[in-house]
C-alpha cells in the first residue's frame, strides 16, 4: 500500500513538472517569434524599396537603349 501511494505521488509530481516545463518553453519560443517577425518586416520593407529602385533603373535603361 505504501509503495502504491509513493508511486502515485511520484508519477503526479513528474507530470506536473513536465507541464510546467512545456509552458515555459512555449512562452520563450513565442517571444523569439515576435522579435523575429519584427526583423522580417524591416527586411521586407528594405527589399521592397530596393526592388522598386532596381525596376526603375531597368525601365530607364530600357528607354535609353531602345529609344528611336
């Protein structure tokens, strides 16, 4: 009887500690994801601006090259 009671308490403590670890790991990942997405937005804006400039430069070159 003592062994059964000890086994139940031990099993319960392991499952509770595992749930606590899972929640803490999820919160850490979520924080990193928010930070990463913020950087990705900055990169996307920069790349969009560079693409616009490249397209404009190509269009200007095409106008000069094939004019007349």
